[in-house]
C-alpha cells in the first residue's frame, strides 16, 4: 500500500517509514502543529525582553531606586520574571535574567543588576 505525504498528499518513494516528501513539507507540517505553543512562547519572550530592556535602561549604575509609576509608564509587566530570590531576612527579589527588583515602602523599587 502506497503512503502519501502528510502535508501535500504526494505519493512517497523510499523508506517504508517515510512521512514527508521533502524537508519543506516536514517543516510546514510541524510548524502548523506547533503554531499555538510557539506563539505563546514568543509572546512571553517578547514581554520578558521588554521588561529586561526597561530595567536595564533605568538601572545604569547597577543599583537604583525608582517609583512604581516610572516602571508602569514604561509598560513594565510585574507578572513576567525569570526567577525569584528570597533572602534570609525575608526580602523577595524578582529577576528578569540578570536585572532584578525589590519592592520597597511607598511604591518604590530597588533595581539591581546581578553580575
């Protein structure tokens, strides 16, 4: 029984377990299958990149205080970060790669850069 390409339907020649007639069809098929998860990952990575860029722009010295308003004005999204570090004293630092922030009193944030 002849098999057909899963993407374009062309008859397959060659190995018995072959599923696609070409690399193009294989890539097209797999891109369709993974489209939703790739979009989610791309959107999250874009958000992380924007957050990281904003923290880098605001924290030029390695340690800076800024207001929550300044972060929000730059469209910072507090829901996206790459790691959390809790100190022995109970402080919680949120990191986006090497750029971190710590919530302080009166809507201030300490921005730090991990070397």
